[in-house]
C-alpha cells in the first residue's frame, strides 16, 4: 500500500491526495489561461474566475458527498473537514463550480458559452489527473476481481487495489483514461466546432456516458434509493447535452 502522506513539514503532513488535486487545478488553469489569450479574452479573467470556482467546487464536492454519506460523519462531524482522506464528489463540485463561474461571468459581462468552451477541456483533464488521488486513497474502485485479472495491470496498481486481502477493479483507472481520451478529442475538435458552447456540451455528454457505465462496477457509489446517484445525474446530463447540441446546431 502506498503511504497517503507524501512528506511532512514539522507537525504538518502533506498528503498525496492534496498534491494531486492541486496539480490538477494548476494544469487546468494553465491550459484555460492560454486558450483565453488565443481567442482574444483577457486571460486574467481565468485567474479571477478560478478564485471563485475552486473554493466553491471543493465545498460543493464535499457537501454533496457528505449529504449522501452522513452516516459516516454523524458520530464525529469534525471529520467533514478531513478532505485529505478523500470524499469529494465530482458532480457536487461541477454544480457548485458552474454556479460560481456563472456568477462571475454575469457580473463581468463575459460571454458564457465561449468561456464554457475554454474551461471544459481543462475540467476533464483535471478530472483525469484527480482520479489518481482516488488511487492513493484506495477509493472509487470496483468490485472484487481475481488475481489473474488484476495481473493484467502494472504491479503498482495491482498492489494498491489489494485491500483487506481482496483485489478490486481499478475503476479509477478506467475513468482517468476515459477522461484523458475526452480531453484529447476536445482539444483536436476545437477548430471544428459549429457553435459557441459545443465543446462544453460535448464534454458533459461524453463524460456522462463514461461515468454511467463505469459507475455500474463501483462498490462505493452514492445511492439515491436503489440507484447510484452518479448514474441518475449522468443520464440526465446525457439527455440535456444531446438535446442542447441538436437545438443549437439547428439554430446556428
């Protein structure tokens, strides 16, 4: 098992999870900053908007997770603050981040759909990187698998997916690779988009397709009754993105 603590400075422990998440944010911001400059938008707006989005996304992701997993925190509510142990729900972070970004754009009279296109590839690449934080914390995995199955993966992944004497599906890896593939596609498709907002809508749809199927093998899903909440949200986003793309293409 990989030690979740990367290093310590005195009494302060720096966790791999935090470092990976910070790297995901930094790389995403850099790419969005460059793209904004290329399309004639003051890139400093990206930095200013991120100052709104990052805290909102972290709070939203944690709140979303805690609401569905309150039984884990009811006895010791202070654990709600221990985000370095994992427990950030992507959909909660997206909802809160989008709301914060929308407020910033409205206050500064900036083009909503164009900025959404600029940010979408950064978001999905950040998600691809962030899944490795799940790997370190041994979360977001699938159900039990045989030793023969896990042997198809690199040894360091197999060892980290060996939890309490059982090997588990590296679902985090599938999601990371799917997100990376979406990023590459969106990056290559940029100059072919038919209307402002198409990149963002493609991101929502493609991400949700992968998440819907991968969520089916996970064992730690947040549940809405008998259904994984992520599948419910993903299916909703797939319908919204397809409908919006068709409508805006016809309109364009």
